[in-house]
C-alpha cells in the first residue's frame, strides 16, 4: 500500500486542544500538514496561488469542523480528504488553460526536439496532463485512493477514474519516453488510446 | 512482495517527486479567520446572557407596571417580598398605611404568582431535562409550593403566604433560567 505524505500521527492532546479552539494547537497541526496539503493542492490545481488558497480554505474548514471528527479513522485521512475535496471543487470552478501551457512547454523546447523527452522530467510531464487526468493519477498512484473513492470525489462513475488513470499513465509514459513516441496531435487531457486501468 | 505492489500502485514512481513548500506562510490568514470567528462566538455568548437578563428585567418591569397607575408607589418585587416575608418570621403587618394598600399588594402578589406560573410553564416546555442536583432542588421547591397552596386554600387572603409563594416560584424560575442559559451557551458554542 502506498504511504501517503499525509500519514502523520497527531496526538490526542493536540487534537483535543484544537477542538476546544486552542490556536497554538491548530497552528501545530497546520505546520505538520502544511507541506503535504499544499503539495496535493498544487498537483491538482497546478497553480501556486490557487494551491495556497485551497490549502488555507481547507485548513479553515478542518478547524471549523474539528468537532465533527469522531476519531474512528486517522485524522490525516480526514484532513487529506478535505484538502482534496477543496482542490477538486476549485478545479471545477476555474479550470486552467491546460492546452496553452502544454504548447508553451513545447515551444520552449524548440530546436531541442532530440532532447525533449530526456529533459522533460516527471514533474513537467505531470504538469502537462489535463486537470482531471493529473488529479486522478496523483490521487491513485501517490495518495493511494481507490477508483471508488476518486469517482465519489468527482461525482462520477468508477469507470471514469479507471479511464482517466489509464490515459494519464499512457500519456506520462509517452512524454517520458520522448517526443518522437508521444501520441501525435493529441492535446493534453484530450482523448488518448488506452484501455481501462486496473 | 511489497515491491511489486508498490510498482502496481505507482508504476511511474510519482511518489519520488518531492513535497512542495508553499510560497507564503498560510498560518497568519488562517489564524486571523479563526480569531475573528472566536470573537464572534464570544460576542454571541455575551449577547445571549444579556438577552436573558433583559428578558428577566422586562418581565419584572411588566409585573411592576401592570398595577394601576392611580395606586400608591409600587415597591420593586424584591422589596415587596422583603416587606411581605417578615410576617413568616414572626412579624406581622407588612405594608404601611391602611387596608387598601395591603389589598393592593395582595393583588399584585396574586398577579405576580399567576405570571410566574405561566412563565414557568413556558420554561418547562422550552428547556431540556434539568441536571440531577437541580431536579432535587426543583422537587423541594415544588413541595414547598404545594404546602403553601394548601395553607392558601384555608387563608386565601394571606399576604405572607402569597409572598412566600411568589418567592418560591421565583426560585424555580431561576432554576429554569439557568438551565436555559446553559443550553443557549451550548448552542452558541457550536
């Protein structure tokens, strides 16, 4: 099972203090989870400012609703779900101009086509994916969510998650292998070949 | 066995990407929002207390002002009680003046008693269960009211008895009032 970057244990005393509204306790929790929360928000939203806003909103929600957290599941899982939900909902409200960014990436590499595949690291390849594809592959491969959970987050069916994952992986592979092997004429986030992911 | 599972879960090794630090510290914004909300909740709590106090004052004023304007100057309810109750401590005669003011005070006490009964009915239906210790006190007070009522059935015009009844009902009223205030605080803190 994938170990999520969120997997940090929070002691019961800090949680109880935060529940009672202790700001130092809230700050401790924030400091522990700020980086994984921001990272997942950034992977989903792909915009530093938006990711920062999403992270702040998510933490405010968490501290407001802390009394509702019953403690029957790990706190980090609950917090992570709040962050991911905020990020997905922000993504829906204002999807980024993904195609433009992808073309810019290609344009910046003009004249170096041979090295493009080598130069394009995993980060850039991920950034070039369509919003939903990137979010799905990140949530599945890094955060370890199942297709059912991902489908719930997006309000879609499991096959949506499976298709997106399969497509995202295929796209990433093609980008990492090199430009010559990428699927020609396919815009990021657009339709791609590939079956249903496991 | 662990490695193939990891591979299947993350075949492109996305987990190897490092965590990203936010460009700015997000805590000051979060702290400001949380502080503002805490201040608002505190203000609400105080407002709740003030509302309950205002309700009590309004009730007391309403009870005092309901007496005819032509009558003598009405003492505050507590003063009426203070004047009326000494008879229960072996003193007689409560109100200075003739029989008319005494009758008037008696009428005020009866009206006050009726008002308190009505208010208690509303409070009983509007509040949750009283805590165990309060229930013991409530039962004691209600027993005392029953004893006074029994006495009153024999001496219906006894000002000391009516005063005693009002005093007991006011104690009961405070009991429910406290419970209501506590419930309000719980709701306001959510």
